[in-house]
C-alpha cells in the first residue's frame, strides 16, 4: 500500500503541532497590535529554548498573560510577577516575565505617540527579498532588525535584540523566508502581496 509523500517544508518535523505552525502560521502576515505583541513576547521567551517548547505552552502563556492584551498586561505589578514565577505551565524566567510587562507598556507608548506597534514593525518590511534556497541561507539578523530593535528598545521594550526581532519579522510575515522549495511559500507571498495591490 502506497502512502502519499509529505509536501516539502522549510524544516523537518514529525510533530503535528510544529507541522501545523509551519503550514498555517509561520510567515503569514500578522497585522494587528495584539498579535504582533504576542509574537514578539513569545520570541523573547523562546531565547535559549526550542520554539516547540514555546508552542506547547502557548495556550498557557495566553491564559497567564491575559491573552496578550497590552492594556491588561501593562497593569501587571509585582504580585502578578510572583504569580507568574509560580506558574509551572509557562517559562518561569523573571527577566522574560518582566520584559513582557514592559513590552505591553511599550505598546501603549507607541500607540499614544501615533505609531502603533504593528505599523512600526511593518514599516521595516523589505521591498524585495530573495527566496532562501536552504536553511543555511537564513540570516540570524539583518540591518533592518538591528534598527527596529533600537526603535523598540527606545520605546521601553526588552528582550528584543536584533536576532529576536528578526525571528518575529519572519514569523509575522514581514519577510517571506519560506524556502524556495517549500509548498507554503507561494501561498504566503500571495497573501503578503495580493494581485492588483
């Protein structure tokens, strides 16, 4: 009995959660403030860990951090920090927890200054980006991610170094970094740049 071959993807994985993330989320445009804030914070939590670890805990993170609603998280105080440090269902790292709270306040600062987070991040979208042929072609950071990192830090964000920012830009579709051979690439490009737009 023959089985159908798996479609070509950017990275090998047999984990259904990771497959779904690659096929349905990674690189697809995130254009809302809450979604962009969540991705930036989760990329910060991922630092030093595998992304699959974060994926498996993502719903727990959402529950712990008020579904990443910036207005709600910005009101968190030391009692909330202690609550989160005691929560075994998330990554218990004081610096990253406090960064998530600081980042929510940064979101509000950007909004009040007239440049919402999602607009700031999307302003760094490249006009053109060559399709990487292999995973070895992926960059860990770029001049754009370095500049965006500086802008975010100036607004009070933490755990937003150039590498973390670039990972978020890839994940949020600011750049289409799906490999040239990946079955998702063309679909993502069509969403990023709809015909006639």
